């Protein structure tokens, strides 16, 4: 009798936890898209509230198949780095990219950022799927909520 490896089969990906956050931003979609795709801009807002000022760095190869890397230091001195590959890019409308922390590269998830014009602003829908477990999803929910708060302040 063959023994199957203890990894998650492709059919089980849909059963893994996901996260959706929505935010109305007071900036046009092209401004919001640039905030996500320009290394200098994303370094100004990305990360949770405890990011040490001036510590965030970004490297972005903005093309399908291109890689990105974001890093920051917490106020307590902890180094954090995340990266992935762009899967889909529709300027001013949609970004899709893989997401994995350098400390847990085997826990890759998928992020989709959708932007829709909403009057003079933008409705941003953030969706992250294929989390390792609900604890990972819950931690990311806190972090992304704080990051989107920082994005909102950056865009003012």
C-alpha cells in the first residue's frame, strides 16, 4: 500500500482559509495602483503600525513573472521580509501576486488587489487566499488592516 505525503492536495486549496478586506480610499485608482507598485511609495506605507520609521525597503520588478521583496524592521528591532512573484498586472485595476514570508517560504499564499473607481476615489478590495491555517489568516488580517490604515493616511 502506497502512503501519500502529508501535504495539501490541489483540491484542498479551496478549503484553506482566506481573507477579504474592503476600503474606500480618497485617491484615484491610478494613484492607488502607483502606491502598490512604485518601490519608493510602497516603502512609505507598507507594514503594520509598529514599523520602525525609515526602515521599510522595497524592490519591485513590475511585470508578470517579476519578483518583489518588501522588508521592514519593527520598533522592537525584529527584521521582517516578504516576497513573491507577480501573476497578473492590469494597470490601475488589478494586481495578483504570490506572498511568502522569508521565515516561512513553504506557507505561500495568493494576494489579489482590485481597484474600482468610486466617485473621486477608489474602492479597494484586498483578497488573500490559501493561508496555511486560520491563525495565519487572523494574523494577516490584523497586519493588513494596519497597513491599509497606513495607506489611507499616505494617500491624504
